[in-house]
C-alpha cells in the first residue's frame, strides 16, 4: 500500500532533478502507532504477560527507538519505492537515463513534526548520434608473411629443444649461464641483486651490441669484465643513458638441440602436420593483429563522433564508475565483498580521462543500437558461443544449454548489440554460424 505523502519535484538543470517528500505528522503518528503495536507483541516486562505491556508504559520506555525504526522504514522502503516509480516514469516518458544512483539529501525527521526527505539524481538526456554512417574509417587488409610464421615455428622448436652442455667458447645460438660478481653504474658501485645468476641466448634479438659481443666466445669457468653504454631510450629508468661496468663468471655454455619437424613435434604443437601448424600460427597472428587494427580504427571513429556529437559527462557518473571500478578491483584482490570503497580526489582525477572516454563511447554505441534497432541474429549468437566452447574445449550444445540456464545468453546478446554498433562504424560484420553446424 503506497504511503500517503506530498511530492515536490524540482528540475535543477537539464541533467539534475530533486524529489522532496513530505509525510505529514498525522501520517507519521499512524505509522508510529502501527510500529508500537508490532513491537509490543514481542516485548516482555516484569509484571506483565508477553505482549500485554500497557501502551503508555511501552511508549515511555521504547518510543524513541520505535520512532527511529518507523523513520528508517519510511525512508528506506516506502519513499524509496515512491522515488523509483517517479524515476521509472522519467525513463519511460522522457527517455532519461540514470547516470548514477540517487544521492540522499536533507532529512528532517523529528517526532511531532512533518517528515521531510529529499533525493537528488543525475540523469542523462536522450542522445541522437549524427554522422556515424560516413566516417570513412576501415580496418586495413592484413597479411602474414611466411617469414613470420617460420619465426614462430623456430621459437616453438627452441622451447622444446634440449640443452646440451658444451666444452668450447660460446657462439651465436648458444645459451650462456653465469652470475654477476660486480656491477657499477656511472662509476658508482652497486650491490648485486639477491639472485645474481643470469641466463642469455646469444642471438640477433639482443638489442645491446656490447652485451652480445661480451658473451660471445666465452667458456665455462671464465671471468669476464665488460662495459655497456645504455641508450637514452632504454626501458629501465635506472640505466637510461648511463654507463655500466660488469664483472661476471661464466658457469655453463649450452647449445640447443632442436627437435625435428616430424609427426611427434606437430602433435606436441597441437597440429596434424606442417601445413596445419602454419595455418594455426597464421590465424593466431592475424587474430592478434586484427584486434590491434580494429582498436586503432575504432579509436579513430570515436574521435570523430565525439567531436561531432558533444554531450555533457556528469561528474556523478564519473565518480560512481570510479567507485565501482575500485570496488571490483578490491573484491578481486582482497576477496572482500561488503567493504564500501570511497574514491579519493587524487584517484578520481587520475581516473577521470579514461572513465570519461569510456562513458562517451558507451553512450554513443548504445544510442546507435537504439537508432538502428540493432539485434544479433541467432547465427551470430551461436558463432560467439562456438568461440567460447572452442576456447574451453567443450561441446557447443552443452555450453549453449548452460548459458541459457544461467542467463548468460541474454548478456551475450546485449554485448553483441554493442559489437554490431562498433562494426557499423568500421564497416565490419559479425561472423555467422550456419544452421547446419548448430
């Protein structure tokens, strides 16, 4: 039964509204009397049978507590329900979208006076996106060179190779193992790391020419001193642009005995033969490369759409998104689910650019989904389920049935709607799974 209250709605600006509820003192007294009746049944006092404590005596002893319970129930149940009904009409009639949960405003709840409670909420206005059909952004055609595939095959052979100790000076392709005896940076002696051992393959992939030259031609048991001049763009900030002197002891030199490219090798690599292995490698390289190219194309598309379709990004939504992100991170790492996370100003300022961009992209995509009435076909849904099944090495039908039962298929459909909108921006299509294969 709806509570009897007065409602005053204020429009602060086009993105913010307030709802002030007033519950009359007489209405509060009726609710208080109802609460007294409920609690009296549960209270026992010396000299009275359970539930038979006189009302006057009960109110004198427990009235304040019962009134606080009454206020709490009115605010957090009755008025919350009334507020949700109002917001639902805004969503339905005005097509407004909740940007963040409502914030509690003033609460006047002294007994003997009207209860006055205010809620403030931030809302996003409907967004109509212009110019998304002629952006001229495409994902370029991609190819994989035979040399790239051969490099991956060779890397796989190296991972499966046997290390054979050799009693000779090291050469290209060998593995050199040793330990640091001394290190100094720009003439200043530095303590050795806790684990001073090192292992390095002598190959063209070594970026530091001085390091490669120093470890070429060394033998087990030999001590070696050398200097390295680190470039100004070296990834290690402590070494960037500096000169380091090292003394090391070579403990072992190994050569790699690569496995033959035979049936056993291909089986270990998860392929039937050389052609199948190279095909799988090519597909993996293309998939990764396509993903990067797709992200670059989407960024270009969104850059254009954001410039063409400006809209306000509400601070409440940024803060709420930041708090959710920190909460999820905390739960993942600390396994705590009940602790409330509050974002600091420093955290919010650091997260604001990325969150703002994510909000812009999400709102643009969902607006396009609405404008184009985008829905994935059953074939597109099944194709994505097949990808999930293949990744988990499970049967397609079992995965689909499980996703249907736990509601994941509905979430998948919503995700695919956004992907359809993304593809519309860069001229791509989702793959279909044919009915014959379903």
